[in-house]
C-alpha cells in the first residue's frame, strides 16, 4: 500500500510539472510563424559629399518583411539609435532629419512608426571636426529593435581612423553603401518648413485634469485617402510628454481634424514637475512634428511653441466627438500587418515535436553516451528495488535535466538582453566553464576507478555517510547529461532551436523544456514501466569491470575537453596550471584513500588544488574574442587550402561566382568532428575540391565571435555545425548541419 501511494505521489509530482509546461501554450502561441528565420540588419557606413555638405551616411538594411522603428516608435517598440565616441568620450555629431517613416498596425492593434527594407541616417562631418581629430579612432554603436511576429533587439559596432580616407569597419568587416542610393535617400529627407497657415493647433487639459490633449485641424481641402494609412501630424519624442495614437475625423465639408491624447510625465521627474494649475507653462513648451501637407502630399518638419493650455476642454471634446470618424486602414491592409496564421498552434506543436525528437536522439550522440551509460549502470543496480523507488530515481534524473535546460535558457536570455550573440553550446565558449567541466569529469572518473565513493547515479556513499536513499546522484546525473549534450546537434534539433531563438523569451524556455523531456524520455518510460529494462543483465561482479570501463570513457571525454580548453585560452600557462590542478586533485584523493584519513592531512592535501582553482578562475584566460588560428592550422595540415571566412571574402566570391564550400565549426562541436571524419577529411571530398576548383572558407566559432554569431543568426541558425556553398550562379545555398558528398556536388 505504501509503495502504491509513493508511486502515485511521484507520478503526480511529475505530471504537475508537465502540466505547468503545457499550460504555457496559450501564452506562447502568438509567437508561432511559418517564417522561423532569425532576422538581421545589415549596417553600412560611408563618409561622403552630398549637396556640398560633408556627411557620414549610416545605412540600415532590414531583413525581408521585418521592420525597425523611427524616433517615435508608436504604441510600443524602441527607436533606432546611433552613438559616436572618440577616446571613450561621447561625440555629438549634428544629425540630419531621418527619413519619413511608414505607419504600421501590428498584431494586437498596436500602432508603430518605422521602416521596412533599406533606409539611411545622415550626420554632419564638418572639416574643423576632422582636422581636430586627425589620426584618432572614431567609434560608434547602432542599436535597434527588429520586429515582425516577434521583436528581437540588435546592435552593431563600427570604427574608422579619421584621415583622408574615412573607411568604416562594421564588426570587423568593411561595407559601403552605393553612392546613387545615398543621393536618392538624402534628397528625399523631410525638410523644415514654416508653420502652415491652414493648420491650427491647441493644447488643453483633459477631462481627468491630469494629462493633456492636443487638438488640430486643417482648414483647407484635403484628400481623405492620403490619411487612411498616414497621420496628419506625427509628434517627435519630447521629455515630459508621451504622445498617444492620433484620431482623425472630418466634418460635413470634409475638413480634417485630429486629436492626440498626451500623458504628462512630469511626475516621474526628480524633482517632480506638476502641470501648472493656472494653465501657463513656466518655460515655453516647444513640440516638433512631422506634418503630411495636404497641399502637396509632402511630409515636412514643423514646430510649434505652446506658452499656455486650456484648463477646460469640454467644448473642444464635445465638438470633436460630433465629427465623423475617418475610416483608416486596418491591420489587413497596412504594409506589415501580421495576423496569426490559421495553423499557428499546429505549427507550434510541430516545432515542439522536433525539439522532443531532437532531445531523444541526443541520448545516442557521442557527447552524452558516457553519462547515459552511467545512468543505465545505476538502473541495473536498482533493478531489485520497488517500482516506486525506481520511478523516483528516474524522476530526479529527469528533474536534473529539466532544471539544467531551464538554467541554460535563463542564461541565454540574460546574455541576449545584454546585447550578446549566443547560440546552442554557448557555454563551451567560456574557458572557465570548460575548466570546471574538466574538474567535474575528472572527479567522477576517480570515483568510478574506486578511489573514493560519492553519490553518482550508481554510487552509494559519500565518505562514511550512507546515501542509498538519496536522489542527489540521479539529479546530478541529469545535470551532467544536459551539459555534455550541448556540443552535439542532433537531427531535427537545429530547426527547433532556431524557432526558439526567434520566438519570445518564454518560447526559449518551452523549446528547451521539450528538448529536456526528449533527453530524459527513455528514463521516464522505464520509470513508469520498470519491466522495460528486464532485458538488462542482473547485477554481479561484471559491474565492477564495467565501472572502470565507464571511468575510461569519462577520461576520454576529458581529453577532448582539454583540447577545447587549450583552444579557448591565450597561452599555455592556464593549460599547465590545469594539468597541475588535476595531478594535485588525484594526489589528494589518493592520500585520503590509501595513506591516511586524518582530517588535518586531508584538509592540507585538498587545500592546494582548491587554492589553485580559485586563482585560475580569477585570472585572465582569454583576452580576445576571435579564434587564434589553431583550428585553421589543423585543418590546413590535412592538405586542403582552407582560408579564413569573412563576410567581405564571401561576398567577393559570390560576385565572382566562384564555387566555394563554407564550414562553420568549433573545436568543442562534437557533431562537427563526426562530419569531418565522415565527409570533409575523406579522399572523395579532396578529389571534389581539386576537380571542381572549389575555394574553402573556414569560420571558427570556438570562441564567442560576434561577427560569426550575427551572420549565423541572419541565416536563421543558432549554432554550429553549419555548411554553405556558393554555386556557379553566385547563389549562397544552406546545406544544413549534416552533409554528404552527393549533397555538396548537387548544390554546386
């Protein structure tokens, strides 16, 4: 009876977790879309002369069907910004007017002002500024929020040495916009104009007596169709004021009237600034507008200064309410209105299914196999326990997996919100994380070789404290399996992960949760149906030999991680220190197991490796974010003429229509190694390269390289491996994460 209730409790606990996960669906289904590519913004800069003015042009090119925002983003969103600095000090370059934005009605009836496709911002570069800063580095950063069915923040950094030829590098690559495009953009910028004689505007206190309302009317003839998808006036952002959506109406003679509710934000200032009770501003309030002039259909920049506002708007509001609303275009007719597709939820389910299958396949990938084998070893030991106990062991293993995937998802969100480019396996780009993984695996292997005992999935004791009933070992086994799974990219997993990184914040948690469920599913199944493992042999002396073999597999994994660690650090000194730490750790456990168990001796034996670990963690291991060429040298030693990838080199080869094979890889990527053994390092591949005169480009993402990471995201990818070819037509073709010789030849 007790076993029955224990099993019921365990099943109930697991199902509660699963139901919480599934109940997130209604919240997240809006993020589903058939377009799962992560968007990018191509940034290009050029110093130029236009209309006898020295200018710096900053050109933005949005991913197709995505938009970024104007200075006043509308109901939501963030404005696109460009900042400059010299020697770490902010530099204010005089900004020209930005292009006229388009008006969008986004999903959920959200108004936005912004840009789709390509647009340009211009900044003055006066000669005295250039003379004063000759030889100095002008640096800058552009930031934006790019949106469609979801919104993703982005940024690019750029720099140039001020001199006779001002050439800007954007994240390491040089891009320049076409001069003809810049001339057309600059000529189309809105110009400042005098206040129109036919436009009248008044500011009033609203009916709540806490905020303001702006009323406007145009007293000449208008074409109403011009304003079905446009505003009469769009206010520029201004401190103290938050402008709400414009409402347009017409009277019986078709004259146009507008109303803008305005939130007064003075209460958030320090000290607080209240609306004057007498309706007279202490300092004149100047508001800048983008005005679509009905007279010629051209948008112009105008300003009006308000010294006073009406304390009673009842007359204005009553008159405005009596007018006829102008029927404006709805979401279905605006340029970038996004409606949820009828099969959105089904699409979401399909991506989650891919995540689940990908996680399931990870169980047989080489990264995870040692830990999974350890778990099976533990299951053999637990064969004779009750059904409830077996389920409890597997439940805690599953919770370890899900907990770690949640932790990874949270880390990704923190890094993304900080502006970092991250992807699948990002933690293995950190030398400190890899170092800690090496230490953990080394200690686990010492346990399996019998040098000491603690709670592993098959362990029984920690020192002299019996832990047979503890589930800590099972939980830690799930943690370790998850961490070791990230260097591998199983089939189906790439598509699901791309969808996760494209979706909202909670979508990452949901997809990672289903990957975790897939990874732990065999153990969920055997926990519910213990007889499923009846085929496994009974416990016996043979298991002691198996333990030592499993210890050897962990040591082999450790050797691979040591190679990764060597590629992540700048010099051989951290590697030498880590070898010393491992030797001292082995000595400390050996002293405790074979020499003495006296506390003082053991404390002294363990103190030295612990102090060295602390020192190494606090030291500078890597001072740069680009790989140092070690992987390139290894690849070239195989006899193939690999070249370093860059966007510039790739685009040049596309222009030349030169057959090119591009390999995005990393030393820590286990799937990359498998593809190299099966395809890239074969004689058939070398013959193909020679026969077809193929250029080979290598992008090494062992370290966290922003240029590579951003380009991968622009192609809808969140990790490596990734393979591309440029064919004889100059087309760039994505081959995916697994390749064959036939697929490559067909793509050419």
